[in-house]
C-alpha cells in the first residue's frame, strides 16, 4: 500500500511555505526594524529554508553531510526562533536554553551517521526529541508571558504543546522501530509527521503575526494613554496658567488704579505745599529776601522738591497710560520752543534765574511728536538742568540745532546720579514718539542731555 501523502512532495511544499514566511518576515522587518526579536525571527527562517531544501533533495546528495548539515541548520533555525519568540513576548531572554539544545545536537548527528542502526527509527527518534524540546521551550515562554493579549499567548502556547506531544509520539514511533522493527504508526500514515510540521509552521507564523499585532496594539494603547495623561496635565497647567494670568491681571489693574489714585491725590497737597512756600517767601523780612539768604534758599529747595515730585507723578501717569494702551502716541507738527516757554513760565523766579534765556530762532523750528509725551520729557530735561545748589554756578544752557533730519535740544546736566529715574523715564517717553534720548560728555568733563525729534517733510 502506498503512503497517504508523498513525503518528498510534502517537504517541497514545506520549503515553499518557509520561503513565503521569510518574505513575510523581511517585509515586517522593513516596516518595523526596531521590533524586539524581528532579526532573530528572520535569521531563524533563513536557516530553516535551506534545511528543508536539503531534506527534500537528500536522495540525490551524499547522505552523510546532507543529513548532518540539514539538521544543524534546522535546529539552529529553531533555536533562533525560540529566542525571537521570547523577545517578542517581552520576557527576560534565556539564551542558554536554545543554545543547550543546539550544542547537544552538534555531536549527535555525526554519531548517528556512524552508528549501524536502523536509520528510519533513529531519525524519527532524534528528530522528535530535538523538535519536541524546542516546542517545549517555546510553550514555556508563552505560558509565562505578561502584558500580552492572552488569546494570542494561549494560541501559541497550545500550538507548541500540541507540537511537543506529536514529536513525543514520533520519538516513540522511532523507538518502536528500533526495538521491534515495526513502527507504531502504519506506513500509509508516515506522511502525517510532515503534514503536522507544515501545519505547525503555518499556524506558528500566523500566531507570531498576531503577537506582533497585539504588541503594536498594546504599545499604541500605552502611548495613547501617555498622550492622554500629558494632554490632561497640559490642560491642568493651562487652567492654572489662565487663573494665574487672570490673578496677575487683576493685581496689576488694582495696582495701577491705586497708583493713579495716589498720583491724583498727591497733586492737591503738593500744590498746597508749593503755595505755602511761595507765601512764606513773600512774608520774609526784607533782610532775608536775597537769594543767598538761608531761609529763602531753604524755601527754594522745598519748592524744587515739590516741583520734581509733581513731575515724577505726571510722567509716571503718562507712561501708565501708554502701557495700558489707553493712549496711542501721535505724530503731530509741534513747536518745541512753545513747550519750553510754558515750562519756564511755571518755574519760580529764583529757578528761572538759573536758566539761560531761550535762543531766538526765526522761523520757530517744528518737529513731529506727541504733545502729551513731549511736554513731560522736556520738563524732565529742565528739571535735571536745575540743582538745589546750582544758584552759585552759571545758568544752565539750552541749545537748539538741526541734526540728521531732525532737531536736537540739549540741556546741561548737573547731577546724573540723582536723576537716574528721570533719565530713564525721559528716554522711554522720547522713544514712544519715535525720538531719541541720550547723555553726552562735554570737553570740560560735564554732561549734556540730548533730545532728538524728527522734523516734518515740509
């Protein structure tokens, strides 16, 4: 009676199937090069392919090296496949298990070719032992796997357990052939060993593909959860930031309101103090009215301090309006000499004596600027040109000259350290109206305040 299935045909089909698997592994490797175990799986398939090819042509080649080489390649492919499965399952790799099986096969197969035993029985026995051993190792790895879909793991584990039992039956069949001379399985069913091997290889490949998909799905789920946590954290931080910004905005608004209130409320008492100092000067006895008299000098210092404080408040309120956006700088044609005359008319007589007369320029020079910003900037410059003790020195000079498409106004600077805040405030006011502000040194070591504003085109 002929065999149920032609063995050579089954082996050829198995080789073709392994070739397709190798192509599939290479495609997966190309798409997922960082997948754990993918290189070992491809290498194992590449070893199993020539092993099956040699088995299919064993009758045409020399039996000695054909049997030994094919088994070396086949067992090496199983060892690499075992390591690949362990890596894909995310377990701690134990390479000594497959290595022990491969090392045990190294001396067995050459000795098998030298022993005068029935080759059919010994071949079935040895093939069943080694194949069953690796099936047991892979089943053990599957059953210990964690963080992987249980359905896929049980499929792979059950498949390897079934393959282990079939190989044990094959080993028993080979042992019966050696002891009795007759196998346990009838001759027509001998091809079922190869059929089971084909089915095992097919379903093992399908199971590993499912395992890869499960791992990718788990990793995507974990990444999605991480992204959700990050999004939730960013949402909480965004809410906290929004609340903090709202609180800061409220605090800044309350601070500005308070400063506005303080600034406006200070104007009245400062005006009272200035008026009282003026009346006190008028009430002084004739012998105390000269500018060099200590009482008048003290009252002049008091009025200068009041004027400086009012100037600082006005400049601060102007800058606050700019920061809030309540006031937008304009570009109007202005006469800076008119602003200077108005500022000088408001000075007390004793301070006015300290300022040199404005130069007479005809026609009056014009500049582009904002009247609400130019006036406090010029007032800062005039105040910096005055000093409580400057009555002993020469009058402060005011110079006006065209320069680089604009008009330059320069004032003598008496004390730069005392007016540091005024200097910075005047610089911001000039920059807001597209002007420039700087401090230059004179040849004699003194300093000069320079204000520059652009002139109109016509």
